[in-house]
C-alpha cells in the first residue's frame, strides 16, 4: 500500500490518499485540544496511544458484530481505513449526565439517565458544532430520513456494544461522540475513532458518590494532570480483553 497526498488535517489526525481509491492512510498526532480548539497542547505519546486504543476497540466491536471503516493498524501511529463519504454530523450517545448535557439541563454530573440519549451536532468548527435535530439535518441536505433512522439505530447498537465492552474492563461508559459515513454501495458504517478523546470513561472501582476517577480527555479539559497514565491504563485493560477474545475465536 502506497501513501500519497494529504487530504485532510484535523485536530488529532491526518488523512492521506493511497494507491487504492477505497483506502485511506490515517496518522494519529500528539495534539490534544479542548473547547473547540481554544485549548491546544502537544503531548508526547498521545498519537501512539490513541491509534492503538481505537484499533483495539474497532477489533472488539467487530468481534461483537459492529462493522466499521477500520481495516488494520500498520504502525505505532498509523492505520488503514475504508474511504467513506462522511456525514457532517457528530453523533453523541449519553448514558449518564455529564459535560454539556448536565450543564444544559441543570443536572448533577453522574446522574444515570432513564434511557440512553442520542443527539446530533453539525460538524462545523466555524459555527461551533451546533446542536441540530433530524428535521434540521434533512432540510440542510445532510442525510435522508431513512439514513438518519439507520444512523440513530446504529448509534444505539454501538452504545450497547461499547457499554458492555467497557464494563468487561471495569470502566463506566458515560457518553461518547462518533461519526459515520457511507460506502460507494450505500452501506452506512461507524467511522473516525473511538478513544478516550471521544468518550467519557470512569473507573468503576475508584469512582464513588464524592469522587470521579476519570480515564479520558476531561483530565486535560479540567487541568487535572497528564492524560497519558489514564490512556495507558485503558489500553492495558483493552488489550487483555482483546487477547482473550482472539484466543477463543
């Protein structure tokens, strides 16, 4: 596989074309951002950890019946993905009140929701990634009603699988943000990444009514220390789980 011209550079990844039109070469960077890019820092090792974490998570999701754009990891910081036409949507699933959801509705952080919530935001940094509903998305030509039904259903499937997966490693999945895209034959797939950058993850054993043990980018957002030990902890637990599943396949 030959790496060719750079197609896109975001906050955490660079995307390159390859000699195969349906395959992207993805490079994870060490950059950490928060507040829609207002806070920015280079953190050694972050790209390596996120590349490996998301690779293991996509492998685990495949084991649990969830298809994605992930093909394979090819280096410490790089992987190959299927080239999709992306929906300009941030798809957010929430199990517990935290972050903007808790602030928006005046809820105490840590309140378990009566049912998981799926929300959409328009993926547009210049506009601040505003919240939109399905009627907005249809009117803007972002997706068809049928596509939005599939996206919402797949988001709930991903939430179910991720919740179970993280529970297996004694971690609570509070919420997460994903993206989806469509293949040339019209199949909608999970895409982008699933990492502690895009999920809120709390250590079950160390979280109590008076304390949250965070294993995600909130450590960076809230200036609570280095994210690297938390990301290493998540990776260590995930790799043990992944190794057990590969052994039993």
